[in-house]
C-alpha cells in the first residue's frame, strides 16, 4: 500500500521515535468518543470491564475512531460533516497528526486501517455533489494522502475491511446534503447501496434495496469473521413507517432484511444508530437512541428480543454478547442472561464503540 518514497520515510520515522503497542496504553479493547461534564470532547480507551484506560482531548465532537492493528495509535474522526481527523498516540496522549480533507471535501465520520496498518482509508464526500470518495493515507509517511477513489455511491458513511484484508465494504447512505447546514437535498430520489471495493477502488459487488425501500439510508456496518455483513439503516421517508432497520448480506447473494414485530419496529422510530455481531457471532443487534431500544436478531434475521435503555447507541462485541453505551455515561454488558451494568463514567458517550 506504500510508495517507495513512503517506505523510506517510514523507516526514518521508526528510527527516530519508537512505536509502542496497545499494552502501553493500558491494553484497551475499545475506543469511544464522549462529551465531558465541562462540555469539552474526548476519545477514551475502554477495557472489557468498562474502565477508561486513557483519555485524549478532541477539538470538537467526535464520532467514530479507528485503531491501528499493531501500535497504540488511533484516528478520531469528527462528526459528519467533518473538517478534522486526529491521529493520536494513545500511550503518550500526544496528537501526532491532524488530517484535513482536500479542498471541497468533508470527512464523513469513519475510517479503517488496512490489515497490515500501512494505509488508512477514510469515508469522504464532495461538498458540491455529495459523491462519495475513499481517501487513502500512508501511515508510514506521516499520514500522507497518496490516493483516492470513488466510494460507489452518494453520501458514504461507515466502511469496514472484509476478512482477508483485500476488500472494503462501504455503506453509501444515498443522501445528498448541503455542506453548510446538512439539509437533505434528494430524499425523493435517493439510492443507498452497499458497495464492495478492492483496495484500489474496483467494484466487486454493489447491492441496492428494492424500490419501495430506497429511502432506507444504509449507514453503519458490522462484519463477521466469515464475511457476513450486517448493515443498519435509517428511514428517511414518511414518519411512522415500520420499515426494517437491519440487513444481512454476503457478497454475490441477495440481502436479507430482518424485521421486528410491528410494535417493536415502530418503537425504533425509523432509526438504527449502531450495529454489531455478538462476541460469539451467533446473533446480531442494532440500537436506537431515539427509541431507547436494542433489538437482537439471530444470524438468519429472526427476531429474538427487545431491550429498553434510554439514549442507548454504542454497540460492540463483548464475551459471547455485547457491550453497549448510552448518553448518560453508562456502559452495560448484555449476554444470554440479560443486561448487566459495568460502569458509569461522568461523560455522555457518543454514537459508537469501536473494537480494537
């Protein structure tokens, strides 16, 4: 993923400053952005007991993060439309680099490292057209941006690396937005899709929903070890519709849409904020901060259970079940025997928990 010049630069950088592993940052298992009691913002590392192993200030509200696969280095992304992404040394608490999108672009809140850690891929869009772009940054050459390619759709948000490390899956939300006020410009004609791209940008699969669900914006992703992709959606059509908010997909196949019973689906208020497979991979869940609910499904899409929790959103695999977070500072584990409080920190957790 690197050029010859970038490779030489990375060797020089490695000789000048040793890179520490995640053990030096308290061996966190997760990253999560938060708003602190004084109104400032930060990125936390969390262990499996809900303990904050490090905290690094952010200049504005964060959204999601990306953890380097080998060293204690994370990229914190601003909330969409984002003007910054910070590369943070999580062991020392230093900001190593501040990334800015090219002129006329914005970051869209998510990014992911290549399997070997030599490249960072960022979700972006053109400010004037909302056409999606994936930016490529050389981590060994000071996060120099050296490539980009189309995301395969409009308004990309989440992106993940597929098992094997050779394919990206991208949630193209389909929504064109005004760059100044985030006003949605194309709701009657939006066409979200799930795009699978090579690391150089060639399309390997592209999935769209049926016409009557084209206003179901595909937003967030989870990927199981065998390549099963779960995607969470947010309904942009007429309010009060009980549309499915979770989809499951394998490359080359038709998507499966998972739906809860009518009353449970209505209670989600058309909004899924996060999605994750359980730690054992046997089920998948979505959360809705608007509805204050978590819905669990089997990996074939069958509905299992609904749980209530005010302002719940963050979601990640933990043990055989899940770790969740809420806007009141709560961290909760959810297993076969139900939810169990882990910790409560004096902060308001943002939308996502990112596994390391």
